[in-house]
């Protein structure tokens, strides 16, 4: 019986086409973004500790208790109060608020879209040490420039996600 077990062990090999940690956590962030009701921009975030354990997840949307139909989803308008911007909580902020640990010190945050300056402040204050982002769609905006300034000034590492494979979720 032992010989049969050893033969089976010799033949078994681990898969080599599994997801990397970066692909896995960015996949979680991207999947979380699908919870967003924002018709134009869906963003997700996933915070991970040094042991590769997920400690926070979030997506962009209105604050708890605020109606998704009573507040505007407009991107533009002559009245800023008729746009989504004063009301939406960003994915990074929601992930930080929804954390399931006492501290985010030395954690990484995976996010679909490069964080704005307000989220950068929260990331810095939370002691998150690295931001892994998928897209930097608005590098020319003052909020993005300020975000990069703050994150660089405080030593938060920035890394654009470079997937090695396409991740498919089927249903």
C-alpha cells in the first residue's frame, strides 16, 4: 500500500497556470466593482495584509442609508449638487471603513482606478504601504496630481498592475 502511495505522489504535479497573488486580489477588487450602481464608473478596492489575507473590500456608491434613486448619478451639470461627486463614497474609502482588522499598517490596497487625493489622504493616514492600481485614466486632473504628490511624499509605493492572463468570471 505504501509503495502505491509513493508512486501516486511521484506522478502528481501542481498546476502551473494558477492566479498570482496580484491577479487574485485585483480580481477581487474588479469583482467588487460590479456591486457599484454608478452607471458610468465602477471601482472596487481590496486591502490585503502582509500574510496575503484580505482585510477590507469596498466599491464606489452612496453612503449607507442614502437612496440610489433619490441622489443624482450625473457626471456633469451646471449645479454641482446635481452631480454624483458630493455624495459618492469611493471604493478605497469604503474598503478602509469596512476593514476587519484593528490596523492597516503595512497593508496593500488593490484598486481599479488610481486613487484621488481624498482617498490618498485616507490611505496615508491608515498606514497602507502600497497602492496597486489597474488604470490611471485621469493623470492630468489636479486630484490625481495631488494624490501622486502626497503618496510619493510619504513613501507609499505605487505600482501599476500588469496582468499576465485575462481573468474570466462565468455565471
